[in-house]
C-alpha cells in the first residue's frame, strides 16, 4: 500500500497541472490516467483542432495569394497529411507532459481509478492511501437519442479529428465553440456546410452583436446557418443521412454525407464510486464550493467535471489553486466571470466578462465602445479588415464589465482585457495606456475611447 499526500485522478490540463504544482510544493504526488497524458484537450480537443484550423487558415491564405501580389497556382490539400500533422502535434505535446511529470517526480499510474472510501484510491488491483484526492476526469461529448455517433455517417468531435473521409455535404448540429470550429474547418476546405442551432443565434453564449457579425462572415464564406432549428431525426442509408430539421413550425428533409454532433458535454462521473462516497452530483457534474472542495473532506474536483465554464485554462488554474490550498498556501477562488472564452473559427471570436445584455439585466448603467478592424492600419495591411472590438463599462465607476471581439487574432488580444479586469483597471487606466503602433491591439484602446466619446480613428 502506497501513501501519498495527493492523488490526482485524470491527467488532463487540470489534473497534470495540479500534480506538478503539488510536487513543486513538496507534496508526494501520484496521478492516475486511464487513456493518455494530457487528456482530451491535448490529445483530442484544443490542440489538435487548432492544428487542423491552422492548416485551413494557410490554405485560405494561399487561395487569396493574388491579393498580396503573390502567385499560387493549382492550390490543393491532402486531408490525410493535414490530419497526420495534427496528430503529430498532439503526440509531441503528450510526450512533453510525460517529461514534465517525470521531471517533477510525480508517480504516473496508467489505469482506471475508483475511490472505495475516503482517503483511498484503487487502481490496477492496488490501493493507494491519499491524504487528498483531486478528481479531474473531465467530460465527453453529449449524444442525443436518435442522433448517436457511429463514426461513419455521424461523428463526434473525436471522429472529426481523424475523419474517415473529407465530407462533401456536411451537417453540424450545434454552433458552440466545438461545432463552429469544425464547421469552419471543413467549410474552408470546400465542404458544403450547414449549421443547425436550437437557440436564436449562432455562438449563443457570446454577445449578440458579436454573434451577428460572425454569422454574416460565415454566410459570406458559404455556410448555411439555421437558427431556432432542431434536428429531430436522422435516417441513415448507404453513404448518406437524411436529416429531419424542424424550423419555423415545419420539418424539412435534407440529405448529407456526414453529420457532426456538437450538442454539449457530460461529465465523466461514472465508475468512480462517488455516490457511495457521498459526493454530490448535479447533472453529471460534481458539486463543489468556490475552492473546488466537495462535501467530503480531502476530496476535490476540478475542470470540466466540476462544471462550467468548460475550458482547459480554467481547469489548469483550478489545479494550481487546489494544490496550493492542500499545501497550506493562501489562495484565491477562481472567478468564472474573469475567464476568457476563445473560439478559433474564421473569423476568431473571444470574450471576457458580461455581455451588453447581461450587464443591463443585472442593473448596470453602462457605456459601450466599439471599434472596427477597418479603422486599424495593421488589420488592413494584414488583409484582415473584417472584425470589431466591443467594450462595456460601468458608467458610474468606470469598471470594465466585459470585452468582446471578432476578427483576426482576437484570441490573442483578449488577454489584455483579462489582465485589466484582474487588476481592476478602470476606463481611465486604459485610456492613459500607450498602445504600440501599428498593432491590432490599438483597436482595444480605440474601443475604450469610443465608449467615452474620445475615439480618434472613426
């Protein structure tokens, strides 16, 4: 029987980070992983999708070569080579996680863990004694009755990352980050793409103005967007699927060769022994306090298994916080409202804090600033003049309540506003900051200026 200060179940972006931070603080740490180090994010999520999207972005730029005074004839792609590069990137980073865990003297155990009792973790027929247990088992794709994936005609994100073919006519169910990223990827490579969203707009968690702008760009690129619509049934035939799509009180039937279902996720809570242990579960997610602690002393849950927002960087930050709390350090709870969300479609979308509608709903008197990419020299020079930056402030205090962007590289720009919110920056601080020229970041400055009637280049 081995005794540890901390046993982490799951080696995804939350689990392996918690394990490393715990080891750095002098704890004896073990991490148990059933599939692959780095978890879904690194192996079948965030990283490989970005590799695919980068290939699509380069292909798109090659098609636009003439705009830049360049020549590129007979542009084409090899989908197998594109996927091979993506898988190689994931493999490289998974090996990197293995190296980091070894470097920090974390014991790695491959296998499926259960928690037979408080302070005990069973794996591969052995029982570990753990003063503290961190559950970081993540989540998987939600599958709706009748729309289940089969890996051939109907795919989850995992099938889409290693596709059996390049779709010709594609249906994507769901327009959250996962759905719209795959729609963007396959559409850019030439698939006739339809996106069905049950809510009243695509990217429904984003600010309404940003969603509307993004939708226009998607349609301009050839996507068909169906909002307030629902796929009721899929009839699977030989090499084709007939989708029954309910919209406007009618049911339309349309044939596709491929369907991607991206209708959310469910937590991996099964098989751990949580119910017998007394851990509270709400709709497949573990209930915790603001420090990720369950009601069972010494048992914590982080990342997707602990609920929204379902983001790798949230999981990693929670992993650090919990490891430091276990080690006796003073920690601060993670604030979900200060965590940025990024979607890597074309154009990119990024946001942090409240939407305009939410700020009004909770009673703020607000000032709103906007600045278009068309007014920015760097954006025009890059050939990326479609986009906007939007900022929302408390009119009384100058607090930055929210920031929302759509356009080239906004997933990199958003961190400026994230830092601003963390430091409790006001509009005056942002207006007095000197932004370098020529950069896309100047739009962040101009959007703030616009909120207060001081915009220069618009």
